[in-house]
C-alpha cells in the first residue's frame, strides 16, 4: 500500500469512528427518551385508572341508549351485592356465609361456579346490568309517555340526602366528609352529585311504576263481576286444624329400604286412623278445641291456637279443595293424609268479604316484656336442679302491666281534657305513645289475617256494628299492653278492595310484560369499575 494511500485511509477511519459514536449517542438518547415517555405514560395511566373524577365521567355500559359511568355502574354493583347477600342470609341464616364470597379478597379472584369458571365479580356484574336494564325499560316507557320527575320525588330525594348527611355526621370520626361516607356504601368513586343523579333516575322509575299501577280504573260492576268469577279464591275461610304426627321411625333400625318404607306406610296409616277416630268424637267447635288440647296440651293450650283465617287462594292443596266445596257448612270436620301424619280439619265459616273496612288512630302504651328465663331458680339446689318461680313471674308481669296502665290513664285524662278529639290524640302522640306509625294511623283494616288484621281485642271493638266516628276506648291486649283507640270511620267494602287489587295486579303485570327489553353494550370504561378491579 503506498504512503499516499495510507494517509488517505487514516483520517477516514477516525471519521467513521466519530460517526459511529454519534450514532450510538443518538441511540442512547432515543432510548432514554422512550424510557422517560414510558414511565410518564405508566404514571399517567395509573393516575387515570385510579382517578375518581375519570370514573365519574367515562362510560362503562350503555343500556337502552342511556350511558352509565363507571361510578354509576359501581352503585348498582354494590346494591346487587347487598341485595343478594341479604337474600341469602334471610334464606339460609348462618349457612349463607359458606355460599357467599369472602369480604377480605377481591370478588374477581374468587370463583362462584367451578364448572363455568365464573367469578363472583362477573356474577354480580351480570346481575347489576340486568337490574339496570329492567329500570331502563321503565324509564324509557316513562319518557315515551311524557312522564317526568315530580316535585314530590324531588323533595323525597332531598330529604333522603339530608338524612344520609345526618347519619354521616354521626360517624364523622370514620369519614372525613360526606363523599367519603357515600363511597363506603355506594362505590369508591361516588360523590354527592353522582349520588343525586342516580337517585333521580331510580326514584323517578319507582314513582312511575306506582303511577302506572294506579292508572287503571274499574267500575263498580267490574269489581262485582270479577269477585263473583273468582269467589273461591277471594272469599275468606275460617277453619281450625291440628296435625296428628306419625310415630318416629329410624331408617337405621331396618335391614332394607323396602322394610323401612313399609314401616313408614304403616305408621302413616296408623296416624290417619287416629285422626279419623278424633273426627268421630267431634260434635262442636268446643269439642275440636278440647281434642286438639288433649293431643298436645302445650302447643294447643290457647283456644285460638288452632284457628286460621285465609283467603281461598292461600289454602293448602291437601284440605283446601274440601274447604272450598260448595255446600260446606260450619261444623263439618274431616281428616286428611299428609306426608308425616294427618290433618284434622274443622270448618268454621266462609265469608264473602262484603263488610266495610275501618280506619283508626291509637296511642300505644307498651307493657315491658318480662322474660320467663329470669325466674328459673337454681340457688340452694343440687347442681342441675331448678324450678320456675311462678309467683315472682306473675308479680313482675303485674307490675309491668301496672306501669303501662298508669301511663295510659294519664294520657286518657289529657285526651278527655282536650275535648277527646282526633287533633288532641295526634298532639299527645310524640310524648306519650309507643306506636311509631305515622300519626298512629291505620287504614284498610280488615278481619283477614293476610290484610291489616288487628289483634282480637281491638278487632272486636272496631267491627261492632254500632261503632261511629269519634268513638274511643282504652283497650288492654294480651300481646302489647294498652291502646287508646280512636275510631275514624268506615271505608270501602273489603270485597271491592280485594277485587280491585287483584285486577290491578293482573293489568299491571300485563303492562310490564309488554315493555320493550333494552339492549346493553359494555365499553372500555368497564375496566375502571369495581367489577373489573375486583375491589
């Protein structure tokens, strides 16, 4: 290689190295910039996902054309969790906890259905969307019919929020402000503005449902005709019954299932035979009461223990058809086989419900409850021995009754001194009455156990044919104490009321079935909800 060539090559290499170094520096700068951008994006993303403000504005689901934000969806999700858990606890009691998700882990990490792999968060989310869809169907129908939120509904919402604020103030040590209180129960992004928006939606829907149910009108002839067509279901049946049970049979005492079933069949036949023997000895209602008491003195101690009043639609399938038979008369008695023994049934009467319902107000003076368990004595007795001090118990009951009577007499004197008027009774309500019903007011009172039935002592006084507006009486009841009862008047016939209710239920149900079912679609905002986050 010539010297000339060597000189040319030297600087060229240095230039190439410089260029390469510059390229490397540019790569490093680009890499650094990318890293910074990624870090910033990750930070902003985390901020975005956890922003309560974002969750209040980003749409999570659209149902029937109405958009619901992530925060609003969380409200329905939380309500679904509360309602489902409450239902399970009511049905299963202590066993419900085994079938519900744990509260110390995210719902999204807990499997509800092992076969499908569905998580609890997916399950509750699905139910929440179904609930939203149901409400949207009513909402859209209301809009189509020109129904809007009433002033009454708006005032109700204002009152609800004020009551919630008062409750939040009571727990101010736990919640820094009202929004924090709402977030504890209605979702982590809830605030007062979002809560009010949801309350307006939900309460307007509920008010519209009431409006629609009340919108149906029926003539007197409509009511009479409907009742006549359905009298077997709507008449009230008074009857007595008690059960003759089979003797206890333990399946482990038998060598085979066939032997066990045969023994059980024989026991059922024996129970039915005993029931028939009892029937043969009954010639009056008093005979029936004594027969029941003879069979089980403790269970049927009181004369009314076997007495029942039900409308025909609620009668059991075993003896119901017999009670409803045309020509059934008071005093008829019969026995009926059932799965673990036999019923002995006595027909008292059938009422076509043509009587008028009544209205009343009352002041209630509750008798303090005296616990029988407090009067079992064990002192100075051998271990395990005890006796019930009946005299001490009766004395305590008498004292409690006396205190209630003294309060009642004081209020009665004030009531009479004030003219014995309804207004005076209402005036005395707050200071003297233990009745928390608004104004101590009761309407649509019937003699039917399924519809606003009063205790026997008050019912007998209310439905006396001579009763007139302004009558009052201080009445003692075995179950509660003393009642200063004020008669406000007779209402509509119960048979018309029942017919109206059933026709309204029928037509309201038909209206609901004809509502259009809205479609729903989830949006990316669902990732911001509690269902997706599993919190």
